[in-house]
C-alpha cells in the first residue's frame, strides 16, 4: 500500500491506519505499515552540494610477460646459484682422477704471488664431502635468496668477493702464524653470502620493511660455518671472518638499492 501525500512539507497519511506521520520516516509508527522506500534527503540551509568526484583513470600497467600472473611477482629460478654448486661438484669429481693435478693448480699452497686467481679457485676445492656439503648448503640457501632479490650477476659477484676476501684473510693468517696451508673450501664464501643477505634484511627492517623472516636458524647456521674449523682443521676461521666482513659490506651496499 502506498501513502497519500497531503502536504509534503508537513506529513503523509498512512493508508493502512489513516494516521498522519512525519514525511521523514519509512514506516508508520502506529501500525508498522511501510509508507515509502527511503527517507528523503534533508537539505540544510546554506549547504552547498558536494562537487562530483573527479574520475581518475586507472594506471596503465605493462602487458604481462609470458609466465606472469596478474598481482603475483614472477618466479625466478636461481640458475647462477646452481651453476656455482655444480662447478664445485665437478671439481670434486675431477679430484678423483689421479692424472688431473687440479688441486695443486687451484688451491693456495702458499702465498700466490702472481697467481692471484687462486684466491677465486680455492673455494671450489674441498678436502672432504662433509665440509663440502655444509659449505655448499649455505651457498645454496643464501645464494638463492640473493639471486631472486638482486639477480644472478649480483649473486656471482658477491660470491667471488666473499671467496676472495676469505682466501686472502686465510693467507694473511697463515703468514702471521695463525693458520696453515693449504687454503681451500667455501666456508668463507658461504658465510659471506649469509652476512650479505642478513645485513640487507636488517637494513630493510630499519626502513619499516618487515619481511617476517625467522632469524634463529640463520644465526645457528652462521655459527656452524664460523666454527667449522673445530670439526675440520682444513676450514680456516680467518677465511670465515674475511668472507663475513666482505659479505656484510656488500649487504649494506645492496640495501641502498630500492
């Protein structure tokens, strides 16, 4: 039933009970009959109507590349990290061939002199599988994180910088009587990648970018890499310290990239 409007400014009449009710209600207060669909809008004296909202065009995004999903960052595969691990595994296989004097040509048996490249090759040689597994496990985890965030070139350069710094620190320790030769293994490079990732992550947290990472496992693994020399004398603590220092510096530099 519809209400009859007698005087729009004063009242309306409910057709169910013939009561006069306010024009600003939707139901009759006497019988509950619905008299109108919605209450009229009150126009205040002197009030200016709000200007209509300006239509803003949605930002135009580039077309999705192959394999991308709208709203989801594309998944990148850590190819460079895999190549570093495969190189170390290949070196281990070549060491099993007696006719290939790879170890003597790659590791640091003393001060390298003009053979500076030994600083970069010695981390790919490991004396045993236990040492190699732990070191490459660290390279795989934190190398993958760095590569996915900053790309393969950054990962490779960070690995080489930490490896060279660790080898140089081990040679310096041996020259000071605090270490011994040969210098080999990737504990310094692995710890350097860990410190690079950790330094960049902590700087991001200071900027308000909390990524929710659980750092307990990170600190435990860092302690394992740093104290590996207690279980394997061929792992140099100086190499671990040199790689960690280089990785921390690289991580702080990477934190400047937004």
